C-alpha cells in the first residue's frame, strides 16, 4: 500500500472457512489513483499466472463481474460523499 496512491491485492477463491483454494486460479490486482485535470482516474491492472488462468477466469464470468462492479463505482462514490456531508 502507498496511501492514497495505490494498493495491491491477491484476488482468489476461498472455502467456507476463508482458506485459500489453491486449485483455483487467482490474480494480482494493482489499483492506482491518478490525478487528472478534471479530478481523478482509477486504474486497475490485473496480472495472471498464465494465459490458461486468465482464460479459466474469463470462462467463469470474471469480465462480467468486473464490469458490473466497476459500473457501480459512481453510485458508491456518491453515497460516500453524501455520508461525508451529513
């Protein structure tokens, strides 16, 4: 972590007790926040162990899930900003 500029996480699967499932692929996600002339930019870079791991995660719906999550960012930010003004 380098607050408030970036953080990095390993994103993978876990069992019901929260233990990592090593037989499933994972990704390393580096999230950075960059200043722009009109505000900020969020950049997410995902790194995979192999092309096969990427293909498996894509087949499992990773792209659709990520697209849905990113599509909610404006609403999340608006609610956080609303909380800060109350």
